[in-house]
């Protein structure tokens, strides 16, 4: 009789532990989705600014077509991406293309002194600051999720649920680079 009771409690304990593990994985995945939803709004705003940027900049830099094509393609890929990993990858490409356009625009003094470009540059800079703040939260959430689905025994349940490793939103080379203290 005691053996039956012990087995019964072990089975009940195992089932409870399984439910707890399942619920934790669901919580981690929902936290990732929530963190991306918070940053997705700002990434969409950035994508919406690209046509205005291309319009203003392309007049002055008509021979830089490949940069505009890359920027336009990155925007389109972001807007049409359906899955979270696709959106993250498209966002990373959009960041690189946008930084290239802004870096090359510095070679055109008449362009960067124009009021429309200055306003647009301020707006892009403001959005990039917001993205940087939210990217940190998103990347922390994704890292916690990725760890959660890779540790044993959660790994087994994660595989059953078909949870896969998610990429991080990357930091551009310009953001990593340290230029020293500048007095201007």
C-alpha cells in the first residue's frame, strides 16, 4: 500500500513538474513576443522614414544608386517579414543600410545643410535612440528565452513545442566603435 502511495505521489509530482516546465517555456516565449512588439512599433517608424530619406538624399547623390537600392530592399524585407526571426534579420539589414546612407551623405555639404535633411536626420537619430533602449530589453529577453529552451530538461519540452533559438537585434559597427573624446 505504501509503495502505491509513493508511486502515486511521484506520478503527481512529475506531472506537476511537467506543467510547471511547460508554463515557464510559454512565459519565456510570450516575454520575447512582448519585447519585440514594443520595439516593432519603432522599427516600423524607422522603416516609414526611409522613403522620405531616399527622396531627399537621392537628388543630391544620384550616383549612389546601389546604397538606395539596398536601403529600399531592407525596408521592403522588414515590412513583408512574417516571422520574428525574419523581422530581426531584416531590421539588422535596415540598420546597416541606413547607417551607410547617413555616412555617405556627409560627403555632400549642400545636402546636409538643407533644412529637410537636418529635420529628417534629427528624427532618425531620435528613433535610433529609442531603438537602442528597447533593443537592450529585447536582447535580454531573447537571451533568457534561448537559455531557457537549451537547458535540460526544458530542452525536451522545447523540442516538442518546436521552440527554436532566436537571433538578437545586432548593434551596428558605428555604435560599437569608440572614437575617443571629441571637443567640437
